[in-house]
């Protein structure tokens, strides 16, 4: 039998600084790595794929998380690959306008404008901030083991094993870490019943970002602000959208609603693994859909590299169990939101920030202190995730829903909700903006109120000692 090398358990000199294993080199895993690096916490990232290829989808970030990008010194780089939002424009399939949603004076109100960009651009920025030797590719986690004294271990499909003090599952909605953790907890009889159920699935989505296009053919590409056009395909199960992003590209998607839960489960069974063939059927059905920016969805599909077109399920679920012993989950691994509110990645980043803050204040490597740290993380995050989860479900009804009740809700929200209520709701949402408590805070921007944040015990103690040293 071939013997595979294994990494020996790390030796910690101070008994306080953990060695962190991060599983998943997506946005959440990379963001956490950057935050840990700023603390001086050692880490390694293990990614199941040979190469990470993020969806060529549209992403949006706002004041809920941009202050942390400012703290980390990467906000300016993000601004270079994004456009500020100029509004959300909704039309019928015959291109007759339904409504427009926009908030003027975003920077004055919130301190930051909504930024729109292609998801791979942000992934490239974050990846560039992580030393290559810290990322280990083609490492699919098959099982985990953990105990109170020796830490935690992952075993990969190539039979290699790696050890650490803390294991973070940042490996997405079908997290291998979560599955291994839940299997362990289920055998011990301590896993909640709700955590054994599948994610809820109501929609499927075809998504991509075009190559550079001719601004003369698509005049919207001459704009320096992003205009997101959403089309409601009345009388069909489809809605579709297109938005201009830098480099004369267009991010687009087509969303299809499943008529019933039974049909959704049937589709999940038949397409458990997505590939080019899974996208081709849907592609042929939507080619002639008209766009307010000119042309059709088919034109954008033809302008998009075939290998970067993806068909994915839009699923949602909040798991109740986020941690056990030395293992903790972040992002889609513990809460999967619909993309309708544009808050999925934001919440994953917020998880990483709060978890990093809690690790910074970790008292020791004793399991009881690690568990207390994880509990603090979940207690801080869970109420806000629930709020965004409900918001994403409501927004999905408004911009994707085709059922009679959903059409009624859309009509009420888009045609009868005063602008003042829209601004008030946005201000309430933007008030929650957790930041890295172990780094200097950026200036408070915008006139809207900001929720107070739990301060770092360790950071305050260190700053007090620094002041005493300066006085002497």
C-alpha cells in the first residue's frame, strides 16, 4: 500500500494562538484567511478543486461590509473593478416599464455607494492577498476527527491528514465539513432534526458574464454607473436580468421558478451534478428573451465563454448547528440565502469578520475556550442572518415570483410603497456593519445611524498598555 505523507500536529508556543484549518478557497475562506493573517494567526486553506472557478455572476457589496475592505486596504482595488449602482429597473417581457428602484445620495446617507461587479474579479483580488503556499488544492475532505486535547484533524481523498486547533468549514452549501460534523453529532444523538433536512429549492438559474462587447451595439456600456435591468416574464416561469460592469462586459442571468416542491426535487435528482449538458436545455429555451439594453439573452449567451456559463439551483436554508467542539461553519455552509437581496456574500464576509474577532479574543487553546468562542460568534451573527434570510425570501417573491400571490405582492411593493419607506428600510439594513475590532476603525461615514459593535477585550487592553508606554 502506498503511504501518503501527513502533516504533524502544529506546535504552539504561547498556548493561545491557534493553528486554523480553513476548508474552502471561495470568497468566505479567503476573506477569513486575510483577516487571520492580519492577526498573525497561522492558517492553511484546503480546497477540493484543482482550480477554483467562481461563478461568472453579478455581485453587489455595500456599507454592510465595505468598511472592512477599507480596513484591509483593498477597497480602492475593488473600486477599480466595479461600478456604483445607478438603480434597479423592472420591466415586463414586452419591455414596458413596471417600476424603478433607486436611492439617491447613497454616499451621503450610508457613507458608501452600492458597488456592482463580476464575482471572479473580487475572487482574484482576495486570492492575490493570500500567500500561494497557504493554499492546498485538490484536497477533498472525506472525514474529520477531533478531541479535547489533540485538536482537530481532516482526512482528504488522497489519504493525507492535516492537523490544527480549529477547523473552519467554508466549503459552501454542500459542505463536506458540515456533512462530516453532522454525521459525528448524529451518531452521538445530539444533532437537531431540522439539520438533517435538505435545502429548500424553488428556483434554478442560468448565469454568466460576457466577454468585452461593442459599446456602439450596447450604449449602456458607455456608462460609468451600473444599471440593473430586471425583466418579469409574465405568463412564464422565467425572469431575467442584465447589468453593465467594467471592461465593457455584461453580467446576465435567467431565473426559472419551479411550479411545485415535487418538481423541484425531481429536478434536483435528475441534475445532481451540473455540466454543460444541464445548461444547454435551458439555454435553448431562453434565447429569444428580449432585453431593455438591446438584443436578446441569446446574444449575451453567444458572447459569453461557454465554459463560464453555469446553471445552478437557488436554494435556501439556515442550519441551527454552526459549531461543535473544535469545528465551526461560516457562509453557505451554515446559512444559504437566495441571491435576490444581494446579501449572500455579504453575510459570508460578516461571518468571517465576527469569527476573526472572536478568535482574536480567544483565551486559550483549551476546548472549552474554543467552544465559548464559537458560541459568541454564533450569538452575534444568528439574529442578523435570520433577518437577511427573511428579506431574501421576500425579495425573491418580488423579482422572481410568478404565482398569483407573488404578483400581487410585487404590484403592492413596486407601485404603492413610498420612496421614504424604501430609504428608511435601506437605512435600517445598512446600520449593521461589523468591522475588524483588532484593526483601527475607519471613519464613520454617512449620516445614517450605525449599530454599536461588541468591542475587543484584548484590543482595548493592548491599546491601554501602548498608551502607558508612550506616556513613560
